[in-house]
């Protein structure tokens, strides 16, 4: 049976996870957050006191790493070597670390293999940076979400405040986003890019509901 795959890509803070989760929920599909997998690799490096930019060190942990995705109450949980690390992977340090390890082709290929397998076996709404352009080139619908850097920084700051992370300024968040945007879109292998057949939605002035509605209407077509 052919599976339905929806790809949602875009830079940090564009609203991918919120939107993808809502759409998956509405359509009874599985939401897959691929960024969480890159974050798990970064966490393992940091737990070993390795610099996430040190390719040899990162490759050394890749050999026997186990990354599994499970769903509990519709929420995705990432298991790193059998341990649920959902909370630990959401810190600013791991955000930058994920972007660093994501440059390494071997890391990407390993995670892409897991992502394709899940998409093969389930109807998924998958969010990331390279889903439409590389992971699922035959996805039924490809969306590229964008928003201004300031708007994305504001959204991320709000999200951190909701998680009681208050010791970070707007400027810090904005710098983190600018650094990752650059890292993600300039890497050689599977960079952050809008697939040719993706539909771009600039969400700067849009509410979550408006974006969800717009995507659902595109699915209808
Ligand atoms: O939630 P946010 O957009 O801030 O980040 P994320 O989706 O959790 O991804 C964290 C980092 O993982 C990104 O900055 C990318 O460098 C990397 N990533 C990637 O390279 N490819 C993906 N498909 C997903 C994430």
C-alpha cells in the first residue's frame, strides 16, 4: 500500500514542529520530528565531553549509537541508547550541537535511513531541513515554511520562556538562529533548501491556525 508522506521544511523558528504536529493530528498521520534525531547525536557527543565540531570524535560515537523513535500519547520520544532524552535535547547548547553534527554526511546518511524506513511504513508528516529535497523526494506534498529572522527569534524566545528557560536574551536567541541558518544552508551535503516542487509559505504575519488551514487546503488539491 502506498503511504502518504508530507514534507515540511524550513529554518529554525519558522513553525515547522507546531504546524506539522497539528496537521498530523487532524489527518490521523504520524508526526516525525527529524531534528530530534540530530539533537540526540549531539547529546551523545556532549555527554562524552566531545566537541560537536570534531568530526572524528562524532564518527567514533556513530558506530554503536542507537536512536529510536517511539510515540506515547501521540508525542514523539527519542530514545538514545535506550534512554528517553526528549527533555535533554531541547537546550540551546544542543541546538547548536545538532547543527554542527548535521554537517557530517555519515551522520545524515545514518539518520536518513531511519527516517525513510519510518515514512515507508507509516503515513507521516515529517519536518526537517532536507525532507522534500533529499529524504522523501516523492512526498505527496512539500511545504517550505519561512519567516523573518526577528519573528523566528521572538517565537523561539517565547518557547524557551514557556519552558522556564529565562537566562537567555533576544540577541542570544537571534545569534543562535543566524548561526544555524548559515550552517544549515551552506553545508555541502543535503543543505537546508526549498525543493523545486515545494510550496513556500511565509508565516511572518500569519497565525498558526492560518498556516494549518492553508496547508490543509493544499492537501485538498
Ligand atoms: O526546532 P529547530 O528548528 O530549532 O531545530 P530542529 O528541527 O530540532 O533541528 C536542529 C538542527 O538539526 C538544525 O539546526 C539542523 O542543523 C539539523 N537538522 C538537519 O540538518 N536536518 C534535518 N532534517 C533536521 C534537523
